[in-house]
């Protein structure tokens, strides 16, 4: 990995990494939803639902952050 020296380069790399995170969130949500209903105790199902909600909220926050960043870049350009 090359060392980033310019603040703009660092910002671009950060936005690229942030753009990839919603894909990871979707993959995690898919895995959480893959467990068949009725398998395991109800506490496990409740835990999967809670984690699914958390992952969805995280994804929403990341998408919102990327939208705001895009607006800032357009305003600067």
C-alpha cells in the first residue's frame, strides 16, 4: 500500500473504502436472514433480527454519508 501524502488523496481513498462498506453490510444482512425460521431458540431469532436492523441502519448511514460527500465535492468543483 502506498503512502498517501495529499489530503485530497486521503479523502478519495476514504470515500472509496466507505463506498465498499454497504456491500459488506448487504452480505452480512443476507447471511443473517439465511437461517431458516424456527431453527434454534427464539432468543437466537431475536438476536438475528436485532443484528439485521443494526446492519440496515449502518448501511443507511453509510449511503447518507456518501451522498453528502458527493454533494460537497460537486459544490467544490
